C-alpha cells in the first residue's frame, strides 16, 4: 500500500508484538542482547549456533524475501563467535557466518544484502573440509554498502566506507572509501572532519521515543479501524 492506513492503536500493538517476539524468541538464543533494541519483523531473523551477541540500541530490519541469518559453525571446539557492538544497523538480507571470530564494533551500518564470513567453508582440494579461516574485525563507525562481501582475515579500519557491491579480500585502512572487485581505496576521508555517528542519534533515547510516538500519531491521524480493514480487504486505485 502507498499509505499506512492503520489506526495508531493498531500500529502500537504491532510494534509491541515485535518487541515481545524479539524478547521471547530471539533473546534466549543470544549470548547478549543490549537494551533499546529495535527488531523489525523479527520472525525473519534466523540464528544458528553460539555465541552471538548484539549490543545496545541495535536496529535489525528483516523482510520476508530478505531474511537476516547469523550463523556460527566452529571449525574447532571453542571457536566461532559473532559479536555486534552498540548502535549498529543491520539491514535486510545480511548474512554473517563465523567459524572463528567476527567482531563488528560500535556504530557500524551494514546495508542490504551484505555477506560477512571468516572462513572459506570448503578446502580447495579437500572439498569436505572446512577450508581455512581467519578472524574478521570491523572497527567503529564502518559503513558497508549494499551487496558487499567481506571475507576472511579482513580488518576494516575505523570510519571507513565500503562501496556497494565491493568484494573485500584485503584489509582496508581507517578513514577511507574502498570499492570494486577486489576492493581498493578510492578516496581518503578527512579525519579532522566531525563525524556524526548512530550513538548521537540515540543520545537521548527517552526524547527519541517520544518524538517517534508524536510523529506516528500525526502520520496516522484520522485513520480508523474500519477504513484500515476496507483498504486491506478491498484496496482501490491509489491505495
């Protein structure tokens, strides 16, 4: 639908159900889930293995056609870990697969369809082995663009940006933009320029929550239960 025809009370109930689902079904599977999280359509988030941890004020967005999959398949006993820091954004279709260790620091933004792995998962000559694995480290404030791939042994330096569709097989230094296949530095960022991170967005979570409520009430003003059902069951042109 072009417009959200739900009355505010229905939208609020839906948001509460999403929060309940994340707490009841996802949190028990996680090593840690910080406060202030937002899961959109959490029933399309798939978790496998442990430990997987997600920090505070994370935003995780899944869709029916682009599920989020976080998987730990250790190549040796005691290995395998996914650690996602505070204030991170995980968009639809993200897949993260760990055999040894994947660490994503605070304020990182992982765009639609990104794949991050620390293992080959199969050997070149021994196709039934795990292949080789090496930790992945994504430092603070990194932005990984749409459909990029990040492979084993890579470190992406603080504040750096990975372009859409990039194939990252070598480490990327801090404060730069890397793009291409294989990804190479194409631009250097000014480390003296002020950087506004997602942490700043959540600096006053009480006010932010109040602002969202006011925005939703205004946006949905005038919507009725009958009107919503009519648009759901008998949509017309322009709905």
